[in-house]
């Protein structure tokens, strides 16, 4: 009589601990999902910043070529 009761208690405790682990795994998975979302957002922001920097560099290159062209022109004599 005691043996079946002991087995029933062990099985019950085992099932209860499984539920606890399921809750912990659900919490961990939720945190991982949140982190994944934040990482994806940061990656998109970084990509956007990279594109903006590339466009700024292209504009600077265009301005630099204009400055060099102006500097290469012969200087005009002042009037008077």
C-alpha cells in the first residue's frame, strides 16, 4: 500500500516540476523574442545610418571635385 502511494507522490512531484520548467522556458523564450526584436531594430537603424553616411560621403566627394576645379582656375586680377 505504501509503495503505490510513494510512486504516486513521485509522479505528482515530477509533473509539477515539469510545469515549472515549462513556465521558465516560456519566460526565457519571451525574453529571447524581445531581444531578437531589439537586435533587428538596431540592425535596421545601423543599416539606415550606413546608407545616410554613404550618401553624405558622395555629396562630399562632389563638393571636393568642385572645390578642386575652382582652385585650379586662374585667379582674376582685381579691378582698379
